[in-house]
C-alpha cells in the first residue's frame, strides 16, 4: 500500500511539470503571433500570352517574405532558362515546353500564400507532319486526307478545292476540327487539288494534296507458276503474286478443295504458299484465287513430287529462260515506274535517274543479271530438291553458294552460252596506223591491250574482291555471319555515329572550287553502272518496299534507335551495281568466279564528261549542221554563249517539282550533269570553251574539215584539263610528299594499266564528299547573294531549271571561287545535308550519302581498311587494335567510336577508315587515300598513249602555249559576264583586294596551230578518223590483221625497246614551293588584314566577308547559322 502511494505522488509531480511547460509554450507562440507581420503581396503575377522565341516575365514581390517560384507545382531556381530576382521571374527564349502555371509563394511560421499566373505560348500554325502531296483513291471507296496542324491560338482549318471552300455534306466529312477530310464513295469528279489552310492570329499556312481517283482494277497475276516437278523432302514455295485495287485477297485450293493453313501449308504475307518438307501425297492440281470487289482471277498448275534429282540440259535451258523473263520483267517494271508522271519522285527514283543505264550499258548489264539469276535458280533448285535432311541442307546454304560445286564445267559453259554471256566477249580490231586521235570509247589506246581504260569494261582490282560467298554476295549479306567474331554494323549506323555532323567549319585556305573541280574530274573517269532494275528479279517487288537481300536489292538496315525508323521504316532503298559477264580475275573454265562491276566511262583524262564515252554519245553531242567542229548548245537571247542542249531521249525527266518548272534534263558527255546546279555550270563552261577555241581554230585554218577542227580542239581541251588537274589542283589534295611520290613524267609506258581501280572509284576518290558545303552560294558581281538567294544542297539537286530561270551560270561560278570549302575535321566529316537529306523531295525520306558509300564498298567486294593499309605498306606493319591507328587517327574520341561501332579493327570499311584519317600536312587526305590516289593518277598519266606531255602529241610551241592554261581564264572567257576573278580560283581570296581583271590573265594562244597537223588527217588517218555508220553493237566481229605475224612481232619488240630507251621528256617542273607559298600567303591574310583577328576575340567570315565578335551568331542562309567561338567560325544546319 505504501509503495502505491509513492508511485502516485511521482506521477502527479510529472504531470504538473509537463502541464507547466505546455503553458509556457502557448504563451511563447502567442507572443510570436503578435510579433509576426501578416503576409502581403505588394505585386502579384499576371497571366501572359507570349510568342514563341520571346522572353516572358512575371512580377511578384512582397516586403514580408522572400519569394519562391514553382512551375506546375515543381520548384524552379535560377538557370540558363530562368532568371529570378526578388521582384520577378524571367523565362528566356520561350518554347512550347514553357507553357505552364507559374506560382510565386511567400510564407512565415503561421501561413503560406501563393499567387499564380498562366503562361500561354503563342506560335504560328505548323503541319505535323506535312500533308501528302499526292494521293490515289479508288472509285466508290472512301479516302481520308490528313491536315494535322499545331498552333496557338488554335488554328482554324478550312479545305478548298477549285477555289471553293468545302462544306460538310453527305459525302464530305470534316473530322477532328477539320484536320481530317473524309470523302465517301469517291467519284471521278473528286479528282483535283485539295488545299488545307490553317490560320491563327499569327500566321496562315497552306498545303495541297493532289488527289487522283482511279477505277478499281481486278486482280492480275504479275507472276504465274508453271507446272512444277519437285522431290520428296524439298521445301517448295508456290508463288502467287497478284496486283489489283483494292488489294486482292488470296486463297489456295488443292484439287478444288480449300487448303487449311497449318504446319504443312504456310501462307506468306505476299500470298505465296510454302510447303516445307513436301511429300508425295501433296502432289495435285493447285489453284491460287485472287479476289477483290472488282473481280476474281484464278491461276492453276500441277505440282508433282517424285524421287530423282538429275540436272539436265533441258532444265538449264528452262531456268535460263525463266531468269531472262524475270530480269526483263523487272527492267520493264522499273522503266514503267520511272516514267510514271502521275506520282511524285522518291530519292531512290532520283538516284536511278542519275545512273539509269543507257541502251548499250543495259544490254551488257542484263546479260550478267540473267547469268547470275540463272545460277541462283539452279542453286535454289538443288537446295530445295537434293538435300532432304536438315543436316545436308545446312552444309550448303544460299550464302555459301559456289557455281562450280553444283554444275560441271560443261554445264556452266552451256548456262553462260544460253544466258548470252559468251557472245558478249570483247574483240578488238585496232588499226595501228590510226594514231592521230583518241577513239571516243577509249579502245586502242594501248595497242597490245586495246580494252585497257575503255568504256563499258570492268573496273580493275589491286586486291582481289572479298565476297561473302567468294563469288558475288557482299559482306553482311547474311545478317548472322560473324566477321572476326562480330556482326558487321549497318552502314546507316556507321554513318550516323561516325560520319554525320550538323556543324561545319569553313576552310581558311581553299575555296569551294576545290571540291567542285574534283567532282567534275571524277565524272571524267568513272561511273559504275547501276543494276538494270530497282525491283526484285524474283517477283518484281520494288526494292523500296522490301528489306530483304534479294538481287538486285541490297537495302541499308536502319538501327532500332535511329530516328529514321519512325519516318521510313527498317531500311533505306539501295540497289547493287551491275556486273559484267565473264570478267573475273580467276575463273573456272573461262567463266567468272568473282563479280566485277562495269565502268561506263573511259578511264583516261580525256574530257569524256564533255565529249562522251561512246561513239554514239560523241556523235549526239556534236553540232553537225555548222561544219565548224562545234558542240551542241541551247541558244537563248539571255545567254548568247549558249546553255547545254536539252536531252530528248532520257528514260526519265528532271522535273522533280512540276509546279516549279517544266524544264527537263540537260545533255552532256556524262549524264550525271543534272545532279546539282554547280556541276551544270562547270559542264556549260567547258562546252563553251570548246566552241570558243573551235571557232578560232576554224578561222585560222579555213581549209580544215569539221572533223579536224573538232578533233584538234578536243586535244587542246584534254590537255587543258590534264594541266589544271595535275599541276594546279592535285598538289593541294595529296601535298608535297604526294607529288614527290607521283614523280615527273618520263614518257608513255605500255606496260602500265590505266584502268580505274575499283577501290579508287568506290572509296578513295570519294574523299571529296567531306569538302561539300551544305549551301550552294549564288553571288552577283559584287559577291552578294542574287535576289533568288543561295540554295541549300537539298534544293540544288536535279534542278536544271534554276540555271535557265534564276540567273544562269555566273552566280554559281562565283559561289564556287568566292566562298570557302568545308574543312574536314575529326568530328566533322559529312554534313547532315548529305547524310539526312540527299536528293530530298517533299514527304519522302532522303538518302544517306555516307551510308550509300559504305554499302557500295561492300557491294563491290572491297577488302577492309586494314587490308588496304597493308597494300600501301603503311606503318605499323601489324594492326591488332584500334589504338594502333593513333598515329593516323589521333582523335581518341574517334578511335573509341570506331571500337564501339566495329568491335574489331579488321572490320572497318575502307571508305570509313580513309575518311577518318587525319589530313596529312598540306593535303586534303590521309596516308591511305594519298597512296591510292597517287597510284591511280600515276597509272592514268603513264599508261595514256595520248598524254599531252608525250613526245609528238604537241609541238614545243604548242606546249609552251598550253602551259598558260588556268582555270581562272577559262571561267572568265566562258562566263556570261565575269570581269574580275582571283588568279588561283582554288584558294580563298579577299574581295575586292585579291581579285584581278580578267584581261590581266594570259590566255592560250592558237597561232602555233596555224597550218599544223595536216598529217593527222592524211592517208589512213583520213579514213579511220571519219565518223562511221553508228551502231549500238559494242562487240564487232574480230578482223585479223593482214600484216605478217612475224613482221608484226619484230616491229613490236623494236617499238618496245625504243620505249624503254626513251629519254625523260623535259616537263615544266611543278613549282611546289610556289604553291605552298600561295597557301601560306592566304592564311596570313586572314590572320593580319585586321588587328582584331590577331587578338583571338573576333572571327572573319568568308561567306559574308564580315568580322564578328566571339559569341556572335549570324545567318548565312535561313537554314544555316554560324557562330564565332574562340576566333573560329563554325556553322550549323538548323532546318
């Protein structure tokens, strides 16, 4: 009891103590409440509507508390986006993400008060995405035209057809606030242009969709099966490809009974029926029914399953016939598609336009396509029939196909004969006395090897081809095949991660003419013939519609995380280059073992881009009515010197934008002339140069025939191109050391093969892609943009109308020598204009030039980058790791990216490795490309019997006159009104200080040609240099010479000894020191012409010829923004 009392007393004491403390706290809080001032806003934020890109400001202040800001209840602080003080919040460079509720908060221990305001971002309407420019609807079927628009205030959308606003009706339905126009039960009169107008208080935009209404078409079988005999255990595909509108539904029957699809009968998406492991009880009468509401079509055939596998001559003949039908059908479908003017062009169409084979090329390429397709059909036959077990089937899959494993030598000979390959073997009949002038097609330059360097022959190899199956399939054809333990990366992945750049840096020393001259000369040396079709041979399905590797389609895979996936899908269109029959270096019984590609041009520096590479081309380009040896031009009062003639027989046209102009393609010696407008300008200059010289030659030699004037003028033009290229341009590309490797000219060497090498055409000489500016400048005589403005690269492609209707060639020529080239830096290889927007057309995904270069090198079987370094004996001798490349690819980030993309150093593609190498001192290429370019240029010079420095080609007086040749003078004399120009158009020059009058530049004097060259047209030469009857037959019958064989051999030995003993011809030694000094002088001008440029605080922009402070941004074009940073200007494409 006593203890309980004690506990009670203690508890009461604690209670009273705590209660006393609570009373003290309450008193304190009451005192605090009396002392704290009430929260009061002296200024509250007000809701605001601010246009996109402007700054917004919200005022909020209080004398009783600090200010706290939040955006949509999330606290925000001072940053590069938000500027905060005790009186306001400023939001910089408003974009759509800034639209929100902004609140300012004040608080004390008693309360919290908040004042909020809404920020509304105003922006003009814009399409998301741009409406289709072209739609096709079927009669009596509904169609929806989309016009998705965003804007604030919300845009009002109206639809107009034939100047009449569309109102809702029983057939016209406006959905989603007008963003969708649904037309029910289409009629013919519904065809027309539908314009969607979107307007708010800020702006109005419009877009038009051209709707065409077609009648529905009943099903049509584009491919029909013949009666099929197969063997037990084979996997058989019964093809049933039907077209029609609407798309037909496919049903299969066997012996008139509907087939139920299961593991024995598998229906593919395209309607074909697969019978895996077919058995004898599946023999029968098969019917494929294609049906839509326009009609029904039925195709029937027998399938017989037997036990035999003999390959007979009859089978070979049948498979070749089938291959011929498939190839010819695919070619016809391609031509039909390209000639269809009812639909818009795609980038792939534009590429096909540029490279579509001419009749001669088509004939050559088709025979190889038929031959390879027939081999593929033989393999499919054997693969599907012979191997009944899965183990046997895996021993020889399609990717490991070798023809000599399946057919005997006699059978291969028969297949080649029936395909047409054997009868297309080249025969020569060179007349050894016809030595005055080159042939148009380059044949007979070398009398012992008459087809070296000739057009329509195979590119040569310096290293043998590396094909995945050893015969004709590219690396990566089998997506699961490992190379050095890794799968090859997609060409698109390599391009996007290693090559593409939005930023460019102008070259401080060289003008854009450096790039343009390189392209012009490239088009004198090589043009790989593209495949005859851009549809699959097997079923005529367009390569654009399929991502499977099936000849001739070789699509570029798009990585899963690439932004192009959402726009284009899983691949980019790409077709293989055509190959030439029986051209491999190794062979089985004179048949090809490795696929070789065709060069449709002559290899020589013979101005074939001006005169053509076949007899027919040369004849078509000549002005035959004047009798003065002229080339054809299109005369116009605006351009009295003439423009290029228009092409009338091209299979496709250049009217990419039919609303802009109806002007078609220009015609030139190389039919890529229309690829871009600056190239058109360069071709025009040299056609005018020929005609200018021909008129002067005719006036001083009145007795010369049309043929002699033409041929002698052509010789001069060839010499001028060679002089400009080798003495004025090439030293800037390969540098001093490269020119030392090239050496001086020591005379013609008949043992040197001048044929263009595959690696040179496909990889090394594509170095110039890294020099291309994203903008083509068009400048007036004061070097200011013309009223029509400069052109983004994407707008310069296939636009010959811009030359005729927007100022002619002068603005483009000034834009070449008056603006810097792009310099290639480790992180700035190709601009996105080339990797994202090549051949850009409205609403179509453009091509990727870098990815195409990589894919093309694999298509051509080029060996890896490290293999070519070994070929050039470049150190180190052994490359086992990416860091072994550190001497030539110094940028560590680049090497790490290479490792991440390729995994193994031996997997690097040759073009990629060459482009990523650091430029050598005084050069525009690294060590690998320098090696390959010098080797090719040396072969072209030393192996050309008509080289301008060769003894007897020109007299000493003529050579002295030719040495006055400069590109600047050629541009002056053949521009429309070019009066002032830099003496060296390849170097940047300050205007007007470094420009001289055209009259102060020496010209070639033609007096040494007066009364000359009579022997060139006498006797036998008069016969062999007179144009013969033209024919498209490139393989004339061989006519053996009547000269005694022994006599000919003796003369050959004597002539060869004379060649070996020939003294070194004295040439004008390249003044490399002078060239180097010119570059140094230009660089010094940029560093010293204004004191502000020496302090590191300013930049000089050659594009605008203005000085800018560090941090300054300026527009060169609406889509090209430049910035001065660390005294260096860099530019970025922003749209």
